[in-house]
C-alpha cells in the first residue's frame, strides 16, 4: 500500500490567535448581553399596570418572543457562524459585535411592543 501525505496547515499567525481570543471574549460578552436583555424583558409585564379591566396582552407576548426568542436565536447563530469562520481561519471577531448590536435592537423593539399595550 502506498500512502499519500496530507498537506500540513501552516501554524496560526499572531493575528489569527488574537482573532480567536477576541472572538471568544466577545461571544462571552454577547452571552452576558443576552442575560441582561432577558432580565430587562421581565419588566415588560409592568406595562399592564395601566390596564383597568380588559387588556390586550398580545403585544406583550410578541415583546417576549422578540426579545427573548430573537436574542437566543441571535446568540446561537453568532456562536455557530463564529465557529465556522474560525475553523476556516477567517476573521470572526466581527460576528459577536453584530450579534450584540442586533440584541440591543431586539430589546428596543421588544420595549416598544410592550409599551403599546392598551
């Protein structure tokens, strides 16, 4: 039997190591931002304090789905895309930054939905 030698990947450069470290740190920050956004969404229920009698709480449900569900989906996608980019040795530090920006936008959208309860 003859064996062919597999091509050897060159070692990671300093820039690639910094990218890996920054991506992991920023993913941890993104996880903390998600936890804070879930904590903030717990206060959305206070939007029903101004209701007397009947109150349409459908926007409150939508606010929870947008903030919590969308945030979890954003975090999961950021982790998956970051891993794929790191394995392919591409720059990945920007993925958690975009995820954090989307997370903040989702909290703002959820707060707007929660405040529209009447």
